[in-house]
């Protein structure tokens, strides 16, 4: 155990903070009207010199004044926080975790899920830490300080004291940045930290590069999200949205002005140019007041007209530009939007594809956040309590997928019929059913197995009129491929039907159809991994050929029935 880092005491007497932000730091904020396209370019160029504050202020204002951007970023943050975060003990590949690895995993799990942020201070527990780390996903860089405290813990290995992360706190970029010269690394600004109340000469913060000093180890989480190769100061996601945000700001003002006069008749008054100036001012004032009054009184000789205004706003350029900015935001942040490829109405297939893309983006963001937590916070816990980072556990985010009970049951029934075996405890847990004890009274329904009886045989094909061509085609292909009657494959049939319908859908692009196939593979990996592609192609070609012949013969027979030319004894083709 260590005695913890040296610094000023935080809300808890055993906890410490290096940086103590001043209340006036939150007073300074920019105005939206200040950010013209020229100002945005100047801010972005300035960030390349290492001063991150001006760029952060712009990004913060963008997030606070652009509803679509705020919604998209929060959608990603909520998605990351909703993952099931499990602490996994370290183990060599193919081996079980050692007792030491298990003990360290238990300690980390105990500490991160029992953080104690002060309710009256802007501090984070683990979920809040994730959200502030995710702030770097849009802005490029985020720094959090960790407050450590020595506290008693009880785990399977016994009871003792451990250095625990009590809370974390987001740090404003005015306290850190990149030096103009010397070593190119993110560092603390000594003058700003001292301005916030730290006493110089304590020995813990010594400038090594002008006004900059390295971050003390184990006390800060530094999150850097590079959305492209290059230096972090020029690799933020929101950097590409700056122009569109400025365009939307100015467009919104024009749009409001347009909305005020939209549909209102234009008031037109013709007067003698020789009228005196006071009379002209009276006429102007009367025209202006007609917007809220239904009458007017003009001097003699003035002609009043009402010009019919436009009644359609579909071609309004301000509205179109604002919609484009939101679309660009969707494409850049969520990497998908229903309006990019299928107009405003969208399609069900495209919506499914875009939902998959959104899931991929959330998964990528969660994995990135996990790397920050694992490489910094978790390793700090091990280092401060065990003196090293060997056999250090790691956090693994797992998506909480909503189970479709019916689909799971149908899928498992198919696999059981094909002879697969499942672990009993896993099978019951998968279907949220408790494992029955020996003393429990249970209901048992024996499934129909083996060859069906005479009463179960399907009617002849020539009497089955309820199936359409797709059903018959799928039945024939499944029977040819598996050698099993289609009635026993009822559970898997909907999957093949959906694939056939997707293949016939001309509105689906090749990329979208490929995603449909990947979803099908994810639902039944046991079958797809063993499929013989050539056999499927041959079966489909054979079934389609037979279908064409059957259709031609049946069409000829129907025409013969209508004309009375069919002879007795003619056999119907099946």
C-alpha cells in the first residue's frame, strides 16, 4: 500500500486533488454571433499551436447550441454507458486465471463500482467517468483528475485497506495544452494551476518546458480520440462540423426573419414624390403598423395596394441549408442517416442496416473508452495497491442485446433437431427459466420426433393452394439440401424466405444485401459456417427450372379448361 499522492485535500480528508478550479472559470463563455467562418478558421489554426482553450470553447458552444449534435453525441455516450461492463481477470491464452489474477480482479471490481463522488461537487462515479472520457470522442481531447482515498475493503481474500479511486473530475483545457517548443506532449500549464490556488515551490509541479510540466503519474486520465491520422490538435470529430455550425447559425436568423413575413401580403403604397418628409414618415409608420392592425389612414393622393405573397416554403434556401447541416452531423457522428440514401421516407431494410451501423459505432466507442480505463485507471489501481501492473485485470464492454424469446426458441429447436447438444445450465439461463430441482413438480411436453403418422402426412401438392411461389421454392430447396421434409424445417424456413425476398428486392444495393446476409449468419452461425455454396446454387437453379416448367404447364392447363379442349385422361403436372 502507498500513502497516496501529495496534494491539497479534497472533500474527503483522505483524498487529494492537484487542480482546484476557480468558480470564475465558468463565467467566461463565448457568444454564438462571434463565430463567423473566418473566426472559426482562426480558432482551428490557433489550436495547432497548442492552445486548446479557444477550440474547446467553440466546440462546447457548438454542442450546447446545435440540438442535432447534442442528441447524436449523447446517443453515443448513453450507448457506451448502457454496455454491461465486466471486470475480467488476466490469464494467458488457453489457461485459467491464477489466484493472484482473481484477487486483483476482485479488488478492481470492488473499487470501481463503489466510487464515492461528493453530491455537491462536480465529481464522477464510474458511469460519470465514462461520460466525461467520451467527451473526447467529439472534441478530440479530454482530461480527468482522479481523487484517491485510503479505505477499508472486503473481498474474498479477506479484509484490509486499499488505495481507491474515490471520484474523478473533468478538467478545463485552460489547465493543460501543448508547448510551442521543445517536447511535443500534452502537459499541465504551471501558471494556470498555480493561479487556481496551488502554492509554488511544493516540489510536485516543476516546469520542464517553458510554462509546462508533465502530468503526475496515476492521478490523471488523458483521453485522446483521433478521428484521422495526424496530431491530436487537428484530429477531432467536431473540427469538420465547424463550418456547418456557423452556416446554420446565420441561416437560423434569416429563417426567423423569413418566418415572420411568410404568407403576409406585401403592403405597397404609391405617393407623390413631392410630398414633404414628415408626411412620408407618417406613411411609412402606417405601413409598418398594418401588420398588427386591420386599418390605415393615408393622406390624399396615396394609393394603397396589397401584393399577394408566396404560399409555398418548399424551396426556401434557409430551410434546405439547415436540413443539410443536420444530415452532415448524422453522417459524421453516427455514420448513418435514413435520409442520405432513401429520401425522407426511408425503407425498413435500410433502417435495419443503419441500426447495425449505429451499433458498430457504439461498439467502437465503447472499446476505445475501455482502452482508456484499462491502460490508465485500472493499471493505477494495481500499481498503487500492489506495486506493479502484472496480471492486471481489464474491463470488457458487452452490449446488452434485447432477447427475442420466440426467435431464440425457434433457433434452438432447429439446432436440437439437427442433433446439437447444449449445456443444461446454459440452456435454462438462456431462456430465463430456472433449472428444476429433483423435488420440483414439473410440466413435461414430449416433442414429436421420428416419422410422422398417417394423420400427420401433408395433403398432396396439387391440393395445396395457400402457398405462394416463394414458399414452394424455399420448400423444394430445403428438402433438396437437407434430405428432410420441409414440415420439419418450419423453424428455419422464415430465415430462408427473408433471404429470398431480400434477393428479389431491387431497392436493396449490393452492400445492403451483404449486411442482410451477415445478420443471417449471426442468427445461425452453426448452419452458415457449414453451408455448401455450390450445393445451394445448384438447388436453387434446379428448383427455379422446375418452377418455370410447372408454371408453363399449369398455365396451359388452365387455358385448356377455359376453352374446353382438355381431354379426359390427361394427367395434371405436379
